[in-house]
């Protein structure tokens, strides 16, 4: 770097922001004032820039006042360390700091490669704390890097330099809503500061550079000037220049433009800055522009000095672009309503099959939906174009965001065909989102493949109220259930293996294998140190343990008769309900009887659904009790040493899945615990993300499995107890068909034609079945929730039957009772339901839990049975009494209860319909799901492994090898 150039940089950096003095010229207090010695008025870029910076400072203060955590962010990316670049960067950071912008200098080594630089820019593009990015040119690098590619790698939405091809293109076509290039924009503002009218004026631009000349010409053109662009090949340059009312010069030749080139009274903007030798100066040089200032001041009407003219404006407009970007980001964060593109529905008659309807609708790209609902690109992991996972970082980013209304959808005691609870939920959210213009998220469980291939079929809703694509929803989705199964079976494998090794090795051999010496070093793993701590052994050196301590550490002494952990598979397989393991000769006769459960019955699925974070999940996984030792002490997965491995298997599974409804509203699908075995609700995390995304005026609608006596009770007493959330309303789904069944109608059998009692009007039968509906309304009211009854209309229903149900529901205390036709009409058919839910959710929230945690376990069971089922008492078997005592003594007495009972009746007997009162509920056994955080009471013969029927759904499911489409799902 030459000495004159260094002096130039020194002058430039030290140029005071509050002064306009240039060389021997006087200081001026206004933007453009007349020189005392010439006809031209000096246009002080320093003064104009100072005013702009002050305006920006006030805007930033206003932004921060609206959101205390909000700070505009600018990142200045520099490759290498050129001193001239360092000067410009320091100037930018100084200006940003004065305004209140968080400007960070991102300095990268000269050795960086193009791909590494692109990766860095990608990270900055995705960072929500960054609102503006500039790449300092030139790049001081050792490797070949395409500067244009780098410039275009900055997101157009953060390109505060205004150099991205997209922003340049927008300027070229007159769209000035993008980011304008800073120097040309600054020039335009300087011209405007003179008061000279641009519209109709003749403007001449000398130079056509990408940075200055070309965009300056475009700006002048769109300000309605008549523009001529001159360059090195232009003939009659002086003559053309002399015709200009506005002359903008950026050609890089010192003092090229003489006074004879300037029209008297013209506005002259000098964009050049050059070092010229000057023996009269102590430095031996001075700064000059592309215009001969001494001559121009005698002719021009207005003239920018060098320095102190265009230079300060470039930095000021860069700051202005940054504040504009930050303002847009703040407005987007405050946006109350999503810019949701609704997918149109065209219901056909007769209503086609579910899969035909689903395939007739083309889903939005899942990335577009994610953007519409306010998710950032870094928060979304695409699984193809129609489903995605959402990062848990959303919760942290939106932690200060007010939450929306929380609505749970439950049902009455269903027929074996189901009463359309998921269909109603989907119709409700389609109505709220597509027809009532509310932000709304449906939060669903992921269906097990057992029912999908068994009797029930898919669980995506039905008719014109569905999750799409239904095939992906009903099958593997993103593999969460498979991850649960793998984790569960890893625990089972380690459990039986540990029993085997303890039985076949001495204390010393077992200890040496558990804590081996590797390359002369021996140490405990973190999970082993946790076990030592639980044992009260305060040692960290494996060689320091006494033989007694080593034995206590090594031996779990599991009582095989108390093992509660079972292997799982996500298929209905009745022959796995009881099996014998360990029959290979290699297991040395250590056989035992056990069983498989279906994957969604695993405690790990409940843990997934009830966890609030990765840390919480890991803690819960470690607390799962798999058995008791021979002294009656619980043995946990942490004792088995598998906690960390389980967390690794489930890390991605903890992220909710994003899909969409038929009308393009968002659906979060996550976790899938069975309701008659576990607590039957989707995940706390999915609900939490949804509640934050929808905002204070939005809705999250979730469902609870089976009838309100099962799923909704556990939703409140287990899920809401864990999450701390209070639902604002309950939707209770009923059908004429189900109420008739509870009134004594003929059995409803899947695959068989319905009895004419269900296809013809029968008010007497319907009235007899009303007690079941009334019990479920009472259940919702017991938790202080307003109950909105949704009558899911079927083709054979009559208006009189609907009227009878509505009247009975309202008399029983329901907030509202409406007929819904969402199955045939989509969201439009659930608008009355949506309106009732909106109205109910505006009431004061009076939600309350059914019991306190310190109530004894048996009393909790009684409270649930009497309030939710109408029972008179609970009868405990001797086995259940013994188990309750063991669990209470082990410290599990304060956990909530998860009643495992039939879904086909409010009683414990699946053959009893209606809603009898005063019956005795029998509890056969009790066990703890310590990781999930509840105690399970088994009422009646509840299998955790369903079986296939004579003709399961698998007969109809096929793959079209020509189209690749799945057929037969319903």
C-alpha cells in the first residue's frame, strides 16, 4: 500500500461526522448553503447523513421499546485483513453503534475456500438475530473465489448493500421495495436535499459501474428524470455533460470533469475519491473527486465536496437498509395473522373414498407452509416435500410469545367403527383456519401400524376433513415409532443380558468387565458415576472401591418375577402375547416367560409424549423402572446403563412432525400412546410449539383418545398436570349411531351392514342412549371446561334426531351443541362448530384438576371411577393392594393414575353399554411408569398386543407398481 493511499485512509477514517469542512472550505450548518467565495452551494453529505443517523437512532429506540429483546443486527464479513477494508469496516461499526445496531465484524482467514465462505453466509442468512449482511470487497483471499457468487449468496432479504441480483433486478423494473444500493441511494437523497425537482429534469450519469453508475441511473429514471448514461465509448462527452440539469459523476479519473462540462446552475454529485500529489500539503497529497472542484464551484448551482459529500451517505444508507430490514423482521414477529394460502375444496357427490379425496388435493410444499406459520428455515428439517420435522429451538425463540387458546377434542363411548373424533378435529381446524381466518394448529398423535393393517384402518380423519398425504401419515411418517421400538428393545436386550452376566460371573470378573482397563487406564463412564452416587459411594477411581462396594456397584440382583419391561413391535400379532425367551443353549437354561406389546404401548412412547425438552426426556428415560431387585428396590434404565443410548436413538423423534390439512392449515403430528393402555394424547412439545406459533388470538386443537372417560381424563390429570397448560374448551364428539347403540341398539360390527335401527329414525332408542352422552358432558364440566357438543352428521340421520341430541346436551350443561357436516363439506361444514368454540374459549378459564397429587393411590382411582365412570366403588385385588403398597413405599405414591380399561364402555366390562351408575370397578394389577410419571391401574382384561381379525385391512392394501401409489388405505 502506497504512502499517499495510507494518508488518504487516515484522513477518511478521522473525518468528523459533525463537520463539513473540506480542505480550505468553510464549515456549513445546513445541508446546502452558499459558499462565501463562489456561486455553488455545497451539498454537505456529512450533515445529511447525520440527520439520517439521528432518525435511525430514534427508530431503533422505538423498535426496542416494542420488544425489549429486539436489537437490529448487522454482520460485516471480511476475508483477509486489507487495511483499506479495515478502515471502511471501522467506519461502519462506529456508525452502527451510534444508532443502536449490533454490528459484528466477522473476519475470516485468507485461506478460506469458496464453499466454506458460502457455508458461513448460509449460517448468517438463517440466523434470526441477523438482519443485514455485507461482504466487504475486495476479497483478500489465497484461493479463487467468485465474488459475484458470494454477493448473490447473501439472502436478498438481508442484502443491505443492495447488490444481490434479485435486488438489482427489482430496481431495474421499478420495484423500489427491495434494498437499494447504498451509494446511488445516498446520491439521490443528496439531490433531494437541494430542493431541486428531479421529475422532468435531464440527468446525465458519467460511468456505468455495477456499484454506482448503473443503479444511480435506474434510481434517477424511476424518480422521473430523463437519464443519459455515458461511458468510455461515448462520443461528445463534454457536450452531453453540459446539457445536464443533474450531473452524477463516478468514473474514477481525478478531476476529469472541468467547469466547461457543467451547465450553469446544475446539481453536480461527485462520487469519485482519489489521491492527488500536492506539494503544498504537509502530507504531500490531497483528496480529490472526479470533478475539478475549483472550476465546478464557479458554474454549478449545487456541488458535493470530496471528502464529506457522497462518502458519509453510503454508510448512512447502509444503516438505513439495516434498520428497514430489522423493522420488517420485527413486524413479521408481531404479525397476528398468518399469510396462509388456503387450498380450495370442491366436494364431490356422492362423497368419494378417503384416499380418492386425499389424492385429489395437491398439498402445498411443506417448506412454504412452514414459512407461512412463522418458522425459520433452520427450524425445519424437510422429509421430502410434504412433511418435515420442527426443531425444539422454536420454543426458545418464541419463549416470550403469548400463547393461543387450547382446545381438546374428545368423544362419547364409541362404537367399534369410531365416531369421527379425528375427522371432527380436522373439520374444526379447517373451519377455524380456512373459513374464520384464525391461526390454528391441529395437534394429533401418530397412528400405529397395528390398527392401520388391522381393523380400524387409517387415522388421518376422513371425507373432506383429513390430514394429507394420508398414506405417509398412516405409515412410517418420519420413523418416530420405529425409533421408540428400537429404544424399547434395547432396554429389553440389556435387561436380560445383565441378568445372564450376573448369573454366570463372579463379582470380580463382572466388575472388571464393567470397568475394563483400556491402554493402561481405567475409569467410570458418566452413567456409572451416577450409579455410584445413588449407592452412596463417593469415589471416582475404579481401583479404590472395596470388594463390597465393587459388588454392590456390579450387581443389580434383579428379581425376575418383578420384571415389568416387555419387547415391542408395531404390528398386531396375537402370538406374541406370551412367549418364552432364552431357549438357546448359549443362554445356559436361563429361560423365562414374557410377552410383546405393540410399540405405542411402550413407556418410552409415553415419555416422548410427556417430555418438555431433550434434558427432560433424558431424565425421564433414566428414571424408567424395569423391575425391582431382590430387596424390593426399583431397578431403572439408568442402572442398566442405557440412558444415554436411548436419548441418542430418540433425539430426532422428540421433534414434532409438520403436515397439513386438506385445506392447507398446519397439522403437528407427534407421539402416539394408546389411550386404553397409556394416556392417549399427542406430545406436550407439539402443543407448546403450536400454542406459541398461533399467538394470542389463535387456537391449538388437540385430541384425546377414545371417550372422555379415558383419553380426556388422562389429558387433564396427566398431560396438563405435566405441562401446566389449562385447556379453554372441550369439544365432545357424538353421533346418532353411537347413542342408539347405548340405548340398546343391535351390535355394531366392522364389515357387517348396519341394522335398520341405525338407518331409520328411531327417537325412542336414541332417547334411551342419552345417559352416555350426559355422562361425558358431566366429565368435561368436572374439569371446569365449557363443553361444546359436536354432532357428527351421518347420511341416515334425521333432523328430529339431531334436535333431540341438541336439546338433551344443552339441558345437561353443554355450552353449545351443533350439527357438523365436515365429513361431506370440509371446513365449511364445521363453521358453526368453530364459532361455538371461539365463543366458548372467550369465557374465563376455570380449568381444574380432578385430584391432588398427595391423595393416596387407591383414593385417586376411586375419585376417577366415581366421577368419570359413574362407579360406586373400586375393588382392588390382593395383587393390586400389594403392588400399591410396594409402589408407595418406593416413593411413587404422589404420581397421577393412568387407568387402563376398556374403551367400549364407561364401566370395566366392554359388553355393558349406556351409562350405569353405582357399579364396582375392579382393579386387577398396578405397575409404575416412572419415566412417564404415572401409575397404571389395570382394570379388566386389557391386552397390550392386539391381534388381527379374520379379514384384516391387509387384504385391501396394495402397491400399484406402475404408478408407485399405495392402494386400499382408508
